[in-house]
């Protein structure tokens, strides 16, 4: 299947490569010509602009936008709305606010263009591991794009199958779902990321407690000098709290058990805030998720070992780098 991809950053480039490795044809554009050249060397057709990308695609076209949520995505989708033809499709794979999906879908529908929101999880590891996708849009359009989603998804792999799923949608076992109409995909991904905040916070706080077990504030016979790298590693092996986030934490601690390469400034990209907004609208208690978000706010003023663990996890799964300003402010 032929697809256009706009945005070749941490995830967009590897999404394109995974598609091409499995027989799909890609036409790509990014404002960074070097990024276009790099993906073109792997087999993509590079375009020098959004308009040229559209012209290089065969109708009915499908264009995957993989850009930061907000103004730039808004501008590109608006531009595509003026360039594409009836029955073409715009896919938004970024971390867009779900209400924006609904609004943009209505705008594109006036021009008989389809909109599909694709909440995409997999970070910088998706090329190898595949991407978990939560998809919103019209049923027939999502089904038209199934060759794309099936290729990007992890597949069954070696994950044990869940008993009792006979007769249910098999796509979920392969790593992607049609969550519902426009906006539903990003709504599910939003809550996914809110949960991620809570899981990361639990690991971070637990490891901080372990790190301080040798503190002089404890009675001398109750002080423990614990090896955090070994603890994280043993928890990966058969423990009920094992997870990919723990895998990444173990890797970071094995490389630097004091995490001295991290300041502890933890950014948030919006989904945690939006999840809490939804919780408020629905009157659903979300104590853990709200505390995790507020901890990220605090981390920009004062830093604990727990915040270093959080920062290490973010770098591990998404290559998120701490703000340069925070590193410059570190005392010498």
C-alpha cells in the first residue's frame, strides 16, 4: 500500500521504515531535509513540500501526520484539507487532544476527506517491537487502512494469549484496535499515558525509598546499603510488578546506578493533564494519576532521586531529553 508520511522525528522515521521493510511504498516530507534524505536512503520517495508529497501519491491517498500536538499539526492538517481530493484520508498519529480530532474531522468531512486518529505507543523502539495503536474513525475507512495498521502492530509475538477471548476482535491480540469514532483513538491513548504517569511514579518512589534505606536518619541496625541495579533486575524475573518500564529502569541503573547523568527535571506532554480533565468531567476519582502529574510539576523546582528515575524512564522509551536550561543550571 502507498502512504505519505509527514514528520520524520523519533517515531515518524521508524514508522516509515517498518512499513517499507514490509513491502509498503512511502512518500515522505519533513522540514528537516536531512531527515528526508536519511529515510530516502532506506527506500522512501522524498518530497520537498507538503504539496509535492500530495502530488506524488496515487488517489485515493492516505497521509500519516506524525508531528507534535498543537499548532504545527493544526497547520499541516489544514493545508492537507486544501490539497487532497474527496475520499483521501488524513491520519494523525501524534499525541493530539481528542477534541481537536473531532473538530478537524468535521472540517475535513465538509470536503469529503476522511480523518483517522491513531494513538500510537512504542516510542523509539517501534521499528523493532512494533507499535500499539488505538484508532478512531469511520469503520470502513479504518478497515481500508488495515494493511498499514497490521504491518505496524507488534503481532501476537510471544505474549501469552488471554483465555476467554474467543469471538472477540482479533486485532486487539495483534496490538491494535478500532476504538470508536473520531477522537476515540486519541482518548484511549490519552488515558494510556495518564496511567503511564502513575506506573512510572510508583517505580520512582519505590526506588527512592530503597536508595534512602541507608540514611543516617534510620537506626544504625536498620540501615541497608541496597544495590538498586540488582533489585530492578531481580524484579524483572518473575515478579508481579515486571513491565517494559521496569526493563528500561533496570537498563538505566545498570549503566549508572546513581543516575548522575540525569538532573531530574520531568516534563509532561499534555496527556496527563487531559486525562485529569476527563476525570473531572466524568466525576471519576484519579488520586494516583493527579499526584503523578503534580510531581512532574514539582520536579521543575526541586529534584529527588525519584525524579531522576522518572527522567531515565522517559529517555529510555521515548528518547525524551531534559531541558537544556535545567542542565545549565546545575551547580558546578
